[in-house]
C-alpha cells in the first residue's frame, strides 16, 4: 500500500527511532507540512541521508509546504538537535541543541508566485547555528530539524531562557519536546540527516 508523503515521513521517523528519541510516541505525531532543508552547497536533508561536516558547515535555508487550516500570518520556531551526543550507543548528552530560531514565516503569496519558497527568518537566532561536529569514532549522528507552530505572532523566548545560553556546556542535555511543551509549540514538520563521526 502506498503512503501519502506525510504518512511516509511519520513511518520513517518511527523506523529510525526519531520517534521516540526526539519526538514522544504519545500522543502520536502526524506531520502537517513537508520540510525541505538545503545547505548553501546545494546538499539537502532527505530523511536520514548522510552528509559531511563540510556539507553542513553553514546555516541552511528552509522551505516548508503550507500548513493546512492555519492562517497565513502564523509564525514558527525552527530547531536542530542531535540526540546522539556523544554517540548513539552512549547518548549521555542527548539532546545537543544546534539551532533555535523563532518568528519563522512561510513565504508570502507574492514570493510563492515568483518561485521564492524559502521561509523568512524574521528574528535573530535564539541559539545561533552550530554545525554538526560529531567526535571521531562516534559513528552516525542523527541531526533532527523540527518545525513548530508558535502559539501567537508575538511569541518570543525570554532573555534568561536556557536556549539563549550558547556555550557548549549549555547546549547538552536539552530536550526539544520539553522546550515545545514549556512554550506551547505545536510540532508540524520534521526532517533529518546523518553525519558520521570519523
């Protein structure tokens, strides 16, 4: 039986343990948007494909399909996290927070008509992009990109929030699901890629 693309995303996330390692199994997650993540060198995240540290060295652009039943003025938070820190066999630092951006907007209708589908980052990153850097000998690391609908257009992260503390020691043992629950964020899209620590 053929799955629709959103169901296929969900099944892949379960098959590769993104559910439950990053996304809780309960309540069941049902994607509402397809999320395309493209790095400046043209490499894309394709639900678990392997990229290199060089491929992912610079902040990517993001495109997502319109989310059904949500008004055009909705804003989103984008997160990138590594559940395999320092390794998948010993994830004692799960999750390592790589990137958090709030105030992300879908492209405007005029941008869509001009084929510019890249999401608009309207605010500075709460957690600036930190490229994948899996330690040598730690094997495959999954880098999970999550798109959350924000509870309101004026949503912001407080100045004293942990997500604003960006030294390496402050980025480990972070939980995307706990962050989402704390701020009333609703997960709508997910993608991920793999970088090997060698």
